[in-house]
C-alpha cells in the first residue's frame, strides 16, 4: 500500500494525493452523514490521462477504486467501504467546458464541472441545458451521468441518459475510451455509452461527455391547479399533454399534507388558492399565455380542475415553485421521516397511492403520508412519519417493515424502488428482492466482463457472484 | 443436424419448421438481393417461450441462430452465412399488440408486429407512435429495435432507442429476460435494454417491447424553402428551432440535383418554387399557421430564405413530401449509384459536403452527387454516380475508393459511416478502420460475455477475437 501511495504521488505530485485523516474526511462520508468509509488516500487527478494512470496503478496494486464527483449521492454511492484500502478518485479538478457547438446544439464538458457550470455555459451560448436539481451548485456532471439523474424537467427533456450523446471513460483496466461524439444518429454497433450512464462508477470512470442543448424557452406560464384526487391529476396531465405536447414542461403533484407542512414551517409561504386534497403545479414553456388561460377555463368548466390560478408575474410563478421546492425543507423541520423514491407507470399512480396508503394505515395507525413528485414521470416522493414526535421515534425503527410495504406495493404495480437516486449501498440488498434472477445475473455478467478484478466501486450495486 | 431438425419439429410442430429450399428461399436473401445465405431451416415460433426453446435447442446442437423480422435490412443483417448450419428464427407469428396504456402513453407490442401495425394501434387509442420509415408496412418492430431505426421524425422524437421503455429478450443461453417495464424513471442498475437495441440480434432475440406514445398532432404546416447553401440550411434549422422548439418536427435537405431527378422521372412531380441549389422541406406540428407565415416572412426579409412556399392544403403538403420521398425511386430509375448513409455533427454538414464533393470531383471527374437527408439529425444520404450510363458502369467498380474518400471525410469530421442502417455484413470490415481498438475490444468483450458460444447472428458486426 505504501508503494501504491508513492506511485500515485509520483504520478500526480504529492499535493494531489491526500492521505491524512483530516484532509480526507469530507470525502469519506456522504452529505447526509449516513455512511462513513475509510481510504488509503484521496487523489485529485487533473486530466483523463491522469485518471487512467491512477487506475492502472490501482489495478497493479489490487486497490479498490471509488470515483467521486460532488459527493451528493443520496444512497452512499460515492463513499468507500471501511477496508481502508480504497483509492478515492476525485474528479473535481477535471472541470473544463471543452466546447459549445451552438449549431449542433451540443456542449462538451469534463466530468468535474458542476451542473450549474454546465447550465451557465449553455445559457451563455443562448441555449438551455435542461437538467436541473436541488444540488446543482455542488453536484458534478460526472455524477449526474453515473446516476442518470432526473429532476423536474424529465417530462419534456428526459433523464440525463437522454441528454447524452457521447462519453469519454477510463475503463477498469486503465484504458481510455474516447466516445466523445456529438451525433444524433450513429448505428455502428453497441451503444457503449449506455453502459456507463447510471452504472454508479462500477464499470469505469466517466471523464467527459457531449451533452444535448435546446433552445432557451422565451416564455413560461405557471399554474396552480386544485384537483380532487390523484386520478384527476393523471387525467389532467393527459389533457394538458394533448393540448400542449412538449410545451408542457413540468407537472408536479403536491398533497394538502405536503402543502400544510410548508405553510406551517416556511416563513412567507402563503396558500395560493382554496384548500384541496391535491394540487398540481404545471409549467408551460413558449405556450401563448392566452392559450393556457383558455385551456384552464375549459378545465374549470368541465370540472377537471376545481380551482386554479395562473401566475400573473415572474414573482408569482417563483412563489408557486417555492411552495413545491420547500417541501423537503419543511419536512426536515417537522422531523425525520421514512422516505421513498419510487416510480410506477403514470396510469397506476392513483392505484399505488390508494393501496400503499391503506396498507400502511392498517399496519401503522395514525401514520402521516407526505406524497409529492413528478407525476408526469410516474415518480413520487412518498415520505412517512407519525405526527407525534415520540411516536415517530418508535416508528423510525420500523423502517424495514415500512419499506417492505411500500416496495412490495410498487413492485406489484410494475414499478421501481429507485426512480431517481440509484442503488449505491442503500438499496444493494433490497433490489435483489425485486429484480429477477435472470436480470441480476445479466448485470453481474456485464460487471464481471468489464471489471474482472472487481476493483471499480465495490460494494455498490449488486456485486459479483 | 437431423437431430436438431427433429427436435425443433417436436417443439414447434412440423409446419413451423421449413427446411425445403423453395420454402426457405425468401428468408435466405435480403430484399435488395445483395446477400444470399443457406440454412438448416427457418423456424416460425409462436411465442417468446417457443423462441427460448428454439434457442436452447440450437445451443445444445451448436447451431448458429439468425433472428429475422420483416427482412428489410439494407446491410444484410438478417441473412445467414453460407455454412448451411444456421437456424433462421422468424418472429413474424409473434405479432400481437399486447396492451395500449393511453394514460401512461405506452404501447406494449410483440416483436413481429409490423411498424405500421404499431402506428395503427397507437392511432386507434388517440396517440402517435412517431417512428416512420419507407418500409413501415413490411418491417417489424423487433427489427426496428435491433437496428435502432431512425427515419424522418428523429429531430422531434428521437431514434427507436429513445422511444423504448422496456424489452423482453431471449438471451443467447435461452433464458427469457422480462424487462417489459413502462417506466419513465428507473435507476436500479445497468439499463440492460440498451444492450439489445441496435445490437442487430447478436446479443439475444427481442421478443416484445414497451414503447412510448405521444399526443397526435392536431395540425401540421409544411414549407418548401429555397436556400443558397447547406450552411444557410443549418442556420435556418437553428432559427426554426429557436422559434418553434419541439413544434419543428421535420427538417429535410434536398439538393437541386436530387429534385431534378424526381422532376425527370416521377410522373406528376412539379417544381414547387423557383430553382435553387438547395431546398429545405420543413414541417411544423401544432404551430399556429399564422406564426409559421410570420416566421417565414421574417426569414425572407432577412435573406435567410431566398424563396419559400407554405402548403395551403393537405394535398399541397403531401405533394411537397412526395418530392422528398420520391428521391430514392427517381435515383433507381436513373440508374445504379454508390450510396452512403452518413452523419456528422449538424454544424459540420456544410464542411462535409464541401470537402467530400471536392475530393470526389478531383478523383472522379464528372461525378454526380445526389445529397439529401435529415439535416436536423446531421444525417445525409450521399449518393454518387456518373451521368453517362457507360461511364457509370466503370465508376461502380470504384466502390472501394469512393467509400474510402467519403468515409475518411466523415471520420475526419467526427462523423459516422452508418447513421441509420447499421453494420450487418455490409460494413463489418469497414467499421474496423474507423473505430478505435479500445472500442472494438469493448464491443467484443460484451459479445463474448453474453454469447460465449458465438451462436447469435454470427458474421454480423465485428466478431469475436
């Protein structure tokens, strides 16, 4: 191990190999503080060639490799295990915007760019990079790629996978694969980039990418719509899509319980319309405001929407979005809860909420469900707690049983137990319950083929046989 | 081999195992008649379970397996080699529409459905399945998936890959992988379906899929626009995208040479506007016709468009599209030519045409270039001939040199030698010249890992070491 340290210092320079506990500490725990690992060192290469050299050195020494971007994983995907043998490879210094091709609508970026830096570079060229997340100022595009990040604009623009045209990757053997192509069509064999997107760093280290850009929307119209039920929200979604197609750029569901927490805990939050069991926050881009008004009037007349308001100004629109975005914060103030990041087919959202709510109420009387999320993608954040603090402490100990009920319900409806956040360490065992043996075996076959030594981010995703 | 035949007859019934030369003949040649193979038999399983049983029988006997859909490949991807040992697996009988979920905007189909049948089933549910190809009445969705088919609406809706949410696949060992999920977000490990899309049947046999649906456009506005140069066409593309975003659903480039062939050979074809070196056929969906008219007026005023016409009726729009769609037919009547299916970054289309035209004119004086295609995707059909029939016969013998010039030019501009059609047998050797050793090795590693016996569609795509 000392020989590997010496070797890495020679490759990168001594300043780029951190091995003292205090210097490494921020990189050895996740930002929620749920996982804590140990490492031989944290290295900070400055180029993809240096990443490749680091990987070759680790392979020669048999040391596990843990790639790390902004370290904002919600499932411990970037935290090493406690063997103390791992080399954490920080991508933070590999952070240049390599090119913006406005006519091709592409941007070429290194993995360590923050998501916000990518958004900014696109905007400076008069284009939109539509991926947007709460952690965008900190998370890095390499991590977004490795976790196939989602967010609020997936309805219109797709997940990170759909935004990616090309990748550059250091493979588990230390070879550099240059797939930095900016092509909309390329049918020349297996689409290798797909392997690395969402692979959580288990098949290689993404060092750069070519991403799609879009025209900047010129106008946005934001509405707050009262609906009686989740079924009414799903029907309204399809009505809005039929009328506005791709101009419908967000469609978020919020329950009265979720709104209530925001109104209670967030200073300045105000109820935007009459109370209702459920709300939809819808955003239309480049649609004529009068067309949105007409559509809303039709929805009100037919009873599809019980009450609704269209933001009359940017500040009103921001206030509506602030209500949606403050839910997580309000929940945190209210107290801890058991959270889920699930998705089902959009048509089955009402059924999921009905079944899961009933099963949980039966098993845990008095349980409080805070449900909200990207209904246009079938993706719900489904968070559970007891209103009384003392009750809640006991309830949190029931996490395995609660997960079982929620995940079994999701699975019965052909859904997924991780829509956006990935598997990491958090759901590594849980996923074995829901994937078929054939699928797990196929994943293992791929991993074994690309990383026969098992050194790439071990302990994340289901492991080798 | 006789034992395998007996075994297959027992599994499927004797009528579903064709082994007589006359019965097999249509399935042993490609539709252009360029490839001719031999086979032990052609089998017609009726379910995915039967496909799995066939694969297991072939594996036990060591017989190569060639999946075949509508047999419309342009690169020999569905034609067996001449060993006579292959079992051709026709998917034609596995052709049910399994489900349409209008609220989830998905359709679940078996692999043997024709593309037209999928489009029709979607339309019957008030939805659009946007994949559209010349061969849509014959080609099958399993083949579209296996070749990641493109077409004219990729600009708005993406390739087949982007239209796919889930797959069911019989793996090379005969296991059935059921990945028929209809989820917009699912981050639970490697996205295995991506492996099989565009793999040309070398990693398994796709037996069913869940595909995305979209709202049916309510209106379409079609324009024919004169532009002086390909560079002007690319600038116009971005101007149209900025103004209309996703409402711009097609943007096709046509050269005067291509139009001239149509006017000469296709009865009823009429010049839609003044002559120009280049034309753009643009289609806007759900945009207000007045907005398109205003945009065109601005383009004319600024000189971005030299002349232009907006179709005033559906029949005028169809006539404009007929000009574009008749190019292939007109070329066939004119005589044989050397065709290319290439793509470059959209921004480099002008450079590609300039460089390739010049290099070819220098090497082959008097050469005629017929260029047209999906400029919005960077994808050009670039077809070459000599105007004089006798000259052309000699020219056709120069195919390797012509390909070398075109493909080297494409490669120098970071493009691809196969944008839409795939590799198959046609470009299996050629692609080795342009892919890096690392990339070829990665493709071989995947193929070896999933199909260690090398029985899945051998001879297509670069083979094992």
